[in-house]
């Protein structure tokens, strides 16, 4: 009893010693990780000025953990597997880049960048179809699923067990019974209802995996999410874009959706689908899915002998926490640097890196027409106000900023000079660039780029343009709130 009392007395008197060592250890770890200086300073301020709470926030959301080091090792292993194939395709890729360069000039450097970094092979001879909102995507998508003969691969961040979700699940069951290889990969954080639903099923006919399951022991690595939305059917047809599997993306009065959702997706047929298939294969392996060999009908033919379906040039930008660099951001910067006339960007979340913000300001100041479209009301209070704090510098340099009022614009697209477009899952924020698993299609196709430009003009009719004068009229308290939320920007 006396020993216990003495121990408690000692802890009350000297508790600060282990706390100091804990703080010093955490701060040293942050410095050793060699993060972006702004992000490093932000974490230090959070930890210092939010005692205990700051440490918990850092534990759950700030650490790179061994998980990231493991992801880097996985990436290295996968690249080693593909190295010989990449070397075999070198002449084919160089030939494609020459062809793309003849069409779009120096904008082709985006494709060269992706090839040199071994992110994705540039392909030509693709057919691409722009799909606006769930009303256009899901009929095409469901038709492709029903017509599948060999394999269906789905990788989605959000997969709801609602009307459209149940319909997709039913088709997957039916196709699996017919002998089609069906694999479903969902993010465990983004699709909790589906995870619960499928975990109760003992009679599933298809293969299903959760990506980085979040458990009590893995809470620290829960920050890394698979935000991709892709589908590959029979190795022939690919879908990519911002549209998850959920009724909210279908603007049907019968759904009783309180908010109109504006989003964009892309259907691809041709050689590029092989690269999308390889991307799914990598994700499936990372999720410890039952291995399958790409040569077993999943890559229909060996490039460069894939059947051509159209004239579009397509490549993909994949990035994740284990990537050598923030490839999605870098691919965007390469494109912005080669722009000659007009840049149109649509994103639901704008919390840019310093590099992206500078690129947009320089482009506008050098005479290019730069237009940025954001939702008037975001689904995140902090992100909404943080985004607003980044608007003033853009307005001062001549960027035109539009706020979409019809509903929530969730599309993630960039259109440069009507010659090159980016369509995918990538938001213009730190999380998409550095933390999440993301993917975007880089497309050179006159029809798609023209359609994107026309859609941007239609959406502008449902927008209110923000001018510098209007921004300055905003309530001083709101502007102050923007600035406070901006302090959290490097952590978002």
C-alpha cells in the first residue's frame, strides 16, 4: 500500500518528464521525415498548442508509419516485375509520343513525363466517350457489366447498398454464376455499409476485398484511402471518373436527392484499357487478393498489337503514398506549363499546393485565360473556408473563379487549350496529391476536349462569378474564418 502511494506521489510530481520525452520524440520524428516545411511547421504548431489532443491527431492522421515504407517496397517490387515488359515496349511508346506530338505539340510532354517516370505507357487508337452525371454513366456501365464474357474488375471508393448498388451486386452475382471472373475491391472507409453487408454473406459467388481495412490496431494508418473509381470489363472496356456507385449521382426525382450532383466520367475502349487493367492488378495484389495472372485473358493481346478502336491518345496518372513523387500534381504542372490559350479546371475541393497555386497565377498573369469552377457549398465546412482563403491571390492575378450554385459539383476535370484533358478522381488538394490512392486519365481527343469545353460553358450558366471586388465585400468575420481554416490546409 505504501509503495502504491509513493508511486502515485512520484507520478504526480514528475509526470512531466515522460511527457517531455514523448513530445521531443514526436517532434524529432516529424523533422526527420523531411516533410514539406509548411506541413512540418503546421504539425509542430498543432502538437504544441493542442496538448495531448495534438498528439492524438498526429497519431491518427499525421504519421507516415511503416505502412508507407511498405507501400514503397510494394511499388518497387511491382515495377521490377514490369521492368522487362516496359523495356520491350520502349520503341512502341516512343512511336506513340511522336504521333501525339504531331497532333498537340509540346502538350505531348505530359505523356513523355508519364513514360519517363514509368507511371503509364502512352497509347493511341482509343475510343473515348464522355459521360456527364450518373444519368449518362450508369446505363452504359450496367450494359457493359451485363455483356461481360470473361472478367469484371471494379475498384471503388464509395459503393452504397442502395438501388443502383444492389443492381450492380445482382449483376455481379449473375455473371459470376455464368463463369465470369468477378473481383470487387472497395475502400473500407468509404464503403462501410457494403463491407457490413458482404461480411454477413456466406454465399458470395465473386471475389471481394477491402482495401486497407480500418481496425483498432490500424487506426494510425487509416489516413491512406483508395479514392479511385475504375472498372475494367473483359480487358476491353474501362470506366474512370469521379462517379461512385451510389444513387446520389443519379439526378432522378424518384431518388428524392436533396442536392443536384454534377459529375463526370469517361468510358474507354482500346489499348489504354490494358494499362487500367494493370493498375487494378496492382491494387488487388496490395489488398492481398487471390493472385491472378494477367496473361490469362485479362490482357487480351500483348502491346503493341492491341486492337485500335479510335483515334484518342490516352494515358493514366496513378499516385499513392508510396509513389516516388506526387505524380498527379506533377502531370498537371507539366500540362499547365505547356498551355498556350486556355485552362479550365473543375474541382469540388481546392486546397492547392504552393506549386499548383503558383502555376495558375503565372499562367493567368502571362496572358492565358484561366478559369476555375468550385461548388458554392461544399460538403466539408473546413475545406470550404480553407478553399476561399486561396481565392484572393488568384483573383488578383487574373484567374476567373466561378461558384456552382445549382447543386454540388463533384467533377474533377482539367481542359487545356481544347487539346488535352484530365478526367479522374483527383481533387486539387493536398490529400489527393500526397495521401490518397488516386488516378486520372490523360486524354488527347478533339471530341472529348470540345465536349468538356462546352459542358464548362453550360455549367457557367449555373454559376456566380467571384470578382476581386466581390471577394473584398465579404464579411470580415467570414474572411477571418477562412484564414483560420487555412492554417489546417497542409493537414487536409
